[in-house]
C-alpha cells in the first residue's frame, strides 16, 4: 500500500487512460506496491457525458467530485470557503483540548503555541491564502489557550495579542503573525515563478497564462484560476519589502546615513516634489538622471 495519496494525470480519452493504467500495472509488478481501487477515484474536467462513461467503464474506477482532500489539504477548482478549511481549526482545537487537562505555565503554553499549534497551519499557508475567518479563529484559540489554559471562549488577556508579535527586545514574544506568515509563504511561490523555470508547474503556468511575461508585471486574465489570482495579490507588498530590505542589507550604511534611510522609509526625504508643495520655488527635475520629476518613488 502507498504511504501517501498519489495523483496521476492523463488526457480524457480511452487510449491515454489505458496507457496510464498499463504503466501503473507494470510499476506495481516491479515494486510490489498496489493501489486500492475501492478507495480510488477519477476526476474529469471538460469531458462530455458519453466520453466520461466510456472511460469509467474502461478503468472500472468510481468517479469523484471536487473538492477532495489530498495530503490533508482540500483541492478545489473554485475559491476555498470557510467550511472547506474548517478541518484545520478543528485539528488545532482538538490538540489544544488534550493539553488543557495539564497544568502548564504561561511560558509552557507559549512554547506549545509557537511550535505545535502554529506549525499545524504552516503546510496550508504554503499552498494558498487562508480565509480571514479561519485565521481569526486560529488566533482566537491560541490566545484563549495562552491566557486561560483552556479552549472555552474567554475575554481574559493580560497583554494584547498584537504585542506578542513583536520581538523580545521590544517587549514581545516573537509569536508569528499568521496573516503575514501566510503572505510570506505564498511569496516563495512567486519567487519560484520568476527563478525556478525548470519546475513543471512553473512551466505550465508560463505556457498557459504568463507566456514569457515578467511575474511582477503580469496581469491575470479572467479565465485564470482563483489560486493564481490570490498569489499575485501578494506581489505589491512583497516587492516593497524587498526594496526596503535591499537598502539595509546591500548598502554599507553609516550611522548618519541610516537616519536618511529611515526618513525615506516613512517617507521624509526632502525631494523637490515635497519642497514645491511647501510653496518654495525650485526645479522639479531629478538632479541624478534629469529624466523625470524628483520624488521618493522616482529615486527608489
């Protein structure tokens, strides 16, 4: 038996299905691994009813319907809703209920939250953007468990939950912000679109949607999948983060210069567009390139 689920893809015609099943049969003979046909399903897309029935008779496998769960994650051709992601909340709640019977200190419960509970949603966050309602419920359960040691709704909170996101040096406890972490994890997929051209899924997206366009400039068509559309919404915030980090990490900034960089991040640089807004007359041409109006966006 297989330890994990297996997905096989083929064209929706009799010859392709026969070749696929024949290749899998040879693999089973050589490896000794066999699939349980009673737990297997076939999923169709854009196939006529007559062709569908013909393939089902040939494969002798029951037709399945979307969404279905693969490696504990729901797969759907449409936008995921709250009920499809609810098993994640139930799983975290069940784990917290086991611990609530034990007498743990605040520090002990905080460690469990940072390592176990938050780790349970990490796999989901790397695949798609979680619904906001799911994120709020996960954070609510973690907050209640931290301050009460139980899973029963309570308004008891010694410190604001947002304060715990801050680093220890600032009075926080380095607790991960699930919403931001979700966007960061999805940002890794955007990075793969730009630099991992050897990946099969990247080649597929480039062939059918992007067609050689820059991932940062690509505009998703209406026919594009909802998952890719949600991925692309992370581009703006990720792009700004990369620019700001590059200012600090790639440039040898002295203490005096760091003040100017800090001003830029707010932004507070005395660019000509701001000076003119104060009623002071000056040329608005950029003194570096003479190719446009000087502003923070133009300079950086």
